[in-house]
């Protein structure tokens, strides 16, 4: 797969069935939209798929056989209107069979507007529907089978299939053997004994609104170390180190001896390779959970009270478990919108005690953590 920044000097490619999929934003969203690419290749095996993505998300797209070319949307395009305009004009030189805008924000609206294509498809929004030849209304009611994030993206293929897309797939990340080999060598240096299992811990969420209380998280880590002999790898971003250390300091001595706080991966690809060698990922729901799922690593994730569990979780994926306060105390959410939940997030998290789901976690550990 080629990584490329569109330039006005690029000559249009004479491919009859050429698709452009647009998905900027975060890693979880980008991974979710790769199912569009795999579906295109399933229905149109001789097609060429181009994928517009932000620069920081490229590592999860490398080596994906369903993507022929990644069009890099760099930071410079946001910082310079002139560069963004040249990008749009370069897009205009290409000719696509179909443009699928899974992002649906101003940047992708403009890319779709400039692109030359027979079909232009996105989710329905009254103020932008004139840009597209077809729009699809998003389903907001999860059924527990396919996460809404996947279901709504697969539905974008409906207008060119003239029927519902019944090819169900989930995101995947593709690593090279050399990357996996190097990760195995690195991990061997932190094991207490040969073949000791490792569990990645999503110790913190991307924000306080998505972070399980530190005292409760420490109890979870103590429980894992009580039930298993695994080594725990803390996953957090550099500016969260003091918060990660605060949780570590609340753990008992046994847990501390089995925990690794400073095992850094210099790049996202190296992190993915290390994650691929773990027996499971346990912790706050977020990007790392989505990456683990795409690597087929079992996950046990704790959803924030303000996140809709069904948007990102599927009951049909047996290796993946998700717990949400609404599963246990649904009455706390009656007549409450997202703003109400956010305003009361601390109280809701305090109610989300580990005792509510500790038995489920124990069952998960007996399968994947021993």
C-alpha cells in the first residue's frame, strides 16, 4: 500500500472502479471505516480503494490489503488554507466511481464537493445533503449484534449495492512478521519467567470523563494479580504518567511487583506489535481497546457512563467483554440525556463499583489471563 500526499502534478489514474473513502478524526473511527474498504473489495474485487486519513492514524492502516492507497491529510492542510485548496484541486484531477464520506465534517464535505464522481455518499445531514448524490440516515438504536460504529458505516454501501450490505466484517490491523519478532524479543526482557502471560492495562481514559476512578482501578489490578500470574503493562500517554503512578501507588505490593509502568514503545507500530503479544487488554474503553480488537486480542473494557456501549461493543464477538453502569443500574439513566450524564459523571462513576462486575472479570481471566 502506498502512502501519498496528493499533489497537483499527479496524473489521474485510469481505473474504472476507483473508490475514495474519507475518514479523518481518531484511530477508533479510522479503524471502524476500514470495514467499508473490505466490503468494497468483497463486492468489487477488481476495484481500487483510496483512503483519506489524518497523519497520526496511518500506522493502523499499513499493510491493509483492502486499501490500495492512503491519501495523507497532514496538519499543514489545516494550518494553511492555500495548501488545503491545492489539495482539493488535486483531488479534483482524479476521477472516482464512488466517494464515501464516513466523516461528514467540513473538511470531508469539501473533499466530497471537489471530487469528480458518479456517486457521492454520506450520512444524512440537512445542511450538507446537497453535496451528495445519496445520503443514509444513521441508526441510533444498538441491537447488541453489530456495533453502531460498524453498522452505520456498512450501510453507506447501500446506494451502490441497491440492497442492504449483508457482508459483515470487523476492523483488522496487519503486522509484519519482522515487527512481531522484534516485539517478542522486547517483551522477553520484562517477563519474570519464560512464557509468562502479559496483560495490557488501559489504566486511564483519554479524558477524566472516560476514566474509571483510580481507587476502583487499583482494586481491579489487585484482583487480576491475585487470580493470575500475569505481568501487567500500563498503557497511558506521557502526560498521564503522574495519574498512572497514583493508581500504581494504591495497589498492594504483590501487584506492584507484577506491574510495569515504564515499558515504552517509541512508535504506534511498535506499540501495536507489543499489544499483539499480550493475552488480553483490560481497562478503560478507548483507542487501545479498538486496536486490540483489530489484532484479535481479547478485551475486557469499562465504558464511561456517558458513552453508548452499543456504539462500539458487539455481543457476538466472544472474546470481547464490555461493562457499563447501565447494565446494572438502568434506573440511574432514566430521563437523562448526555449533558445530564456528563454533569453527574463523578457521582455515576462512584456508583460503578467493582463489585458489580468482578465476577464477570474473574470469568474473563479464567479464559484469557491464566
